[in-house]
């Protein structure tokens, strides 16, 4: 592995002392955190996602994706690349890397995994999500899975650290229900909420 830029050394150090569910509560105060949900959860499934960073023109960028529209709890939402753990995955790191390759075309060999964030449980889909942070040594070449991904959304890390990006907005669910005053991040005019916002907030607090 090449010499890491300073920002990634900072991330590696911060991963040793995560803010954890304190960061989650700030973004979704109406829902119990994962450790509480799992006390009563049954038949939940394991998934993994990757928060992938890279450098471009002296800017640190982080990758989000927009899912294709489909019938289901997460259709059309903004998320990190990732998905369900399969039987042939050696571990959840392998799941995150495989899904990233399948969804946006980045080979696992091009990614250095720096560490793991705090798990997030999603009651509506019964997934316990294992989030990882990765670093791409170069500017990635994206090859999208047209079945799963509508768009790749790289954004400057400075946006996440800008306090004006954190807002509260009404959120319309796939069943038509509207949730009021939900904490979210506004990233390039897109609303990022739910599990992805919880993970983003942990990254934000780590870097602050």
C-alpha cells in the first residue's frame, strides 16, 4: 500500500475510538439504535456497505449511489455501495468489496479497507448493516450495474463537514406516508437520510 494521505491517517486513528450510536441517535432520534433493536429482532439478515474515499484535484471525495426505483423499502434512495451477505462471502468485508464491484465496477484489488464503522440495524428491511471505510489510490472509473444503480454521486468531503448541510426535511416513504422533520444531509441537492445518514454522521464526528 502506498503512503496514505494525512486525511486517511486521521480516519485510521479515529476508527480506534468510534463515536458509535451517539452519532446515530443525532440523525434518527425517532428510532431505537441497533443495540436496542437487536434485543427483540428475529430472523434479521446481514449486509455490508463501503464508504469509499479517493483524491481528485487535491480534494477528498466520498462516493454515494442512488438506487434504481423499485418496489420496496429502499427503492430510489441514496446509499453507499453494498448489499446482502451471500453464503460464499468469507466475511462482511468481502461482501462490501464484492457488492461495490458489482454495483459500480471497482475491483476489490483497487481498494484499501481502512476499518469498520458502527453497525446499523434497519428494522423495515431487517438488515444488520456492517459499514466499512475504504480508500481508492486513484480516481475510480465507474461501471454501473444498470439493474441496481441509477447514478454514482461523488461529493467533496468538505460538504459533509459544513454544518449547513445538516437539516431536517419531510420524507415521503414508498407507501406514501410522510415523515416530518427527519434529520438528513443535503448533498448536491439530494436528501440523504436513514441508515446512510447515520453512517455519514459517524464519519463526520470522527473527522471533527
